[in-house]
C-alpha cells in the first residue's frame, strides 16, 4: 500500500480529489484533552487524509505526542476542570486528613485524586464536618479557591500529590 499522498485538486463539487489515482490514506486520530485537575479525556476519530497540508492545518493547535502507521495521538491542555469534576466531584478528607477529590460524596470512597494532608486540629468543627460530608466542586474558580484556602492548614511534612 502506498502511504504517500499526492497533490489534491478541487473537483466540480468543491471537494478535494487526489491526482494520478493516488489513494487517500486512513488514520485513527486520538484527541486527548488534559484538564486542570489532571483528568484526561480521549476522543477517537477515523480520518481520511487527502492532503497532508490540510490535515496538519486542522490539528495545528494540538501537540502531536505519538504516531505510528495506524494512528496519531494529539494532546491539548484545557484550562478548566474536567467534566467528571463538574458533574460529580467533591472535595473531602480521608481518615488521615488528606485533602482528596471524590467521585461522589466522600462516604462512597471513590477517590479521583489526593493532594496534601492537613492538620485536622486546626479546623473548626463545622469545617471538619463539611469536609467529611463533601464540598461540591462546581467550577474552576471554586476548585482553585478551595485548594488555596486549605493549603494553609497543611501539615509541615505533607507533600502535594498532584
């Protein structure tokens, strides 16, 4: 099979057609979106490539991170929290005092990501109760503000686990 792409011309219907009968090539394109909270989503697309120039132009805002004869993997950073967090993310604490993001209420114990350990003795009882029950993550601003506020309660020996 010839993987080289020839010159493409516009036909009467306004579509690109290969010249000299060189066949378009098929490739799987995987688009990875990496979110502020570290989550990554993937979208798989089957592409028919007639013009490599057009193909590269289509993905010029994406970073090519891997490729082989069957597929190309592109990545982009999204300056927002992931759809998972927007839909069902809660901040809470584990029993050792580690600030954690849960998929659903902390009682379900479905951990998405852990951050740093805080000194539970520094918290007011209402704050501790709120963290044990879970604090809903609704947007990027609330996500960043929460981490900023509770960082001041972190223990001196805790390490950020991002």
